[in-house]
C-alpha cells in the first residue's frame, strides 16, 4: 500500500498552488452569490483578480470576534452559509457561541488524511473520545475514520469507567481524542485489571501532547501523532512520521486549504519562519470562509517534509494571537498597535511592553525604524495616546532586535511583590 493517502499529497508544490488559485476566483464568485454575509464582508473587492497569494492578502482578515458579531446580528450564521446546504445537514454551536455547518461528502473536514498519516488503515477499529455534543469535534474525526474504512465507537467525553469497559470489549486499534484522556483510561484500566492492550495508534488534538506524554505512550507500544483542527475547517494540518515511527518536524497542511501566517492585529503575511496568526481560506461551498483568522499562533517551516508530502508545514500550535490586554483599566488590542504603525510610515515594526512601576501599570512602545528614516518620537507618543487613550513611552530599538515570535503586546507585569 502507498505510504501516502493519494497523489495530491505528493504533487509538485507549484502545481498545487496553481490548482488552488485557478479555482479560487470562480469559487469566490459563487460563494458571494449564495452567502450574503460573505458578499457584504467582501464588498468592494474585485474577486475575479484573486489569482495568487499577493492578491489574496489584499482581502480583509475576518477575526472570530467579528464573525461572532455578524452571527449575533443575523443569527445563526451571519449570512456565511449557503442556505441550500442546510437541507439535511448537521449544524453545531461551538463556544462563543459560533455556529457552524457540516459540509457535504463523506469526509467534509478532511480528517481521513490525518488518520492515514498516523498509520491507520481500512478495517481498523477507532475509539473516538471527542465530544459529540453541540460542537463538531466528535464528528470531525468520526467521519474521517469511517471514510477511511474504519469502524468507530462514538465514546464521547467523560464516563471513564464505561469507556474502559467498552474499549476492553470492542478491542480498538486506534484512540482518537485529547492527548491526556487516553492516559486516564489506561491508568483506570491498570487499577481495575482491565485489558486495553489493543490500542496501537492514536490521533490526538485539542490539547498539548508533551514529549514525555508521547514517550510514555510509546513505551506501552502506542504510536501517537497529533493534528491541528478547528470547528470551522476541520483538520488544518497533521503530523507525519518517518520510517522509524518517530514524528517528523512540524505539521503538513491539509489539501484544499490556503493557509497564511499574518502579523497579529493586521492582514499582512509575515516572512517564512516568523510567528504569526494562522489564517485559513477553505474552498467549501457550504460554509465559504475567506481569510478567517483562527486566533492561533504558528509559523511556516522551510522546505518539505521527509515523509514525501509536499505541502507546506507549520510548526503546530504555538499559543493564541489574541493579545488583548487590560492596562490601567483599558483594553489595548494588537489592532491598535497596527494602527499606530500605519500612521507612522517610518515604523517598520512595533511591540508594546506592559510593566508595573510601583503599584501602577506602565507601557512602552518599542519601535524599529526603517533605514534612513527620521523618527519623531514625540509624534509617535502622541499617536500612542490618541489610539489607546493611555499615556506611554516610546523607545527606539535596533532594527531586527524585536523578537519575531508573534507578540505585538508583551505583558511583563509581575504581581508577586
């Protein structure tokens, strides 16, 4: 059997890029005709000209907070769902609440690829411990496993004793769920003398898979890989492994998705290797989301994976991009720092550092200035106050000295004293 799910995974990267962007203009044209909320959001943009990443970057990033507001104004979907796709469909309500719809097809969230990359093959038995209640998490993995040809026990969350009893009887090969719950099941089985030795593979998400945890599973003979998924898109990226079964660096981006990394608070893509917010465009006609900011931080890795899959890789989940911070009783948002940068063309990059001076909050805007520019720090300081409504200092730093770690606001306050 091929080590890859299909030929799409190993095609030339330039061919993949041509395919995605040759399809995108017609997709956008059809999407705005069916989803009036998306049409309003993208109003005034020439969608026929979105034929490459540079053109795509000219469209606005839709943050989840904005999508939530639009859904509240026009419930439940804010006009971002094709009404015809609702017939016979499942709908979900994720925390926020944000409403989603299950797309068409046997594997609408593209989870089968992640299972395959984890070593799962048709005929395997899957114990799915993701939630099936209200949110799509359980269905994302359920549909992918069944599309691959696996049988699935929809265990859901909680009820550890019953889950252990069921797994002992069902003898699943594969665990799907959060990284830590499998350990809870194994510990309970050890305590009660239950046999869960059938588990050989796991596909996990929704939490941190620490190296020690992965190694503990490996010591039991369970090979664990993780995927990065959201309710809106399903599996965005997934881990792969080498011939020795050990995970390879990064996560391979799924097919049929356009993933960008942008500077938090802006719509602007960052250079390869720099940390920023994950922004995704999916060619899903049921739920056409264009440049949706996930709120998660990651970065692109250079080159392609040694596993042979040729799509770009991300480092995985690296924290949250929402750095909205309360200072002196007022919230300051990364968008406001981006606005200050926009107003002062001499600023190449800025980071707001929040500290404590005595019992009071203090903030300082550290700025890198473009070569040969003549900065006016007092003018920047005035803009800082105008935009944030809080007074703060401005410090010029050496070009390239600010960390490229995705932080626009660094909260360095200490409360221990």
